[in-house]
C-alpha cells in the first residue's frame, strides 16, 4: 500500500493557497491509489519547537546518556523522520513569507536533519540516508519570484532535501497572488491545470 506524506506549512493550515494546491494533487493521487494512505503533517496546527542548544544536545548525546527530557526530544524527532522514511511520495505546500520559507518548516528541517540518522558526513561531502523519492512542492507567492535572484526558497528547499538523499523534486508555482484578484484567479487556475496533468 503506497503512502503519501503531505506537509502543510501555511499559517492558515489547510486554508492556505499552497495547502489547497497540495491537496488538489493529493486528491488526484488518491483517485489513482484508492488503497493508498495519506499522512498529513500540519505544521501550523501542530508546530514543532525551534532548535535550541538543549534540543540539539539531545540529538548528539548517546542514547544511554540521555536525560528523560533529551529522550523526549529525540523521540519527537524520530517520529518526524519515521513519517518521512515511510512515505513513498512527499507533497509540500510552501507559502512565501518575507522572501523565505515559513519558520515552522525551518523547525521541521532542523528536527529532521540529524547527522548519522538522516545523512552522514564523508570526505567527499554529505550523503543522504533517507533514500530518493518523489517530492512535489507547491509554492504560492504574493509577487513574482520564479527564476529570479529573489527566489530564496527553491534553492533552500532543494539543497535541504538533497542533503537527505531526495533528488526527484518537482516545483509548481502559483505567483502574483497579491497583484490583483484577476491575476490571482488566473495564477491559481493555471497551477490547478498543471497539477491535474502531473499524474
């Protein structure tokens, strides 16, 4: 039974435009995979604590030496990693806030990227330990950024998932949503049409 992990990073949860685009894809996927399982990780509804010295310390402390608090930090991180490992396909809704990724998504990144667990260092560079799988990123933006030097999201997200070993990455953009109601409608319709063709 195939498993899809849907990550919502909008502050509006399922009501965010990026979440709606991702859900459109998930609906099409479920039509083709009626026995498939969908796991939804809503980072706004269930935020992940930001990385602190205490939390990072738990990740690098040997299991036998961890305090109860450190054990809980690691358990929470392990749960996120297990979701990602179990997924056959990943769908990420990605809004743009102040030119970057949402802070809740950065927290997810920081709790999933663990040396020796999801990647390892070698003399020739980092090697991902998650394994490659399709990742579909549905990015919504108020302005026009795709292909410009102001798009700080695409490179960041690509580099992060490459670190884990995920390289089969597909981006779909809905841009200019704040330019005018007409532009928003056209951009979302265009993105929806492309999503319907993806599968």
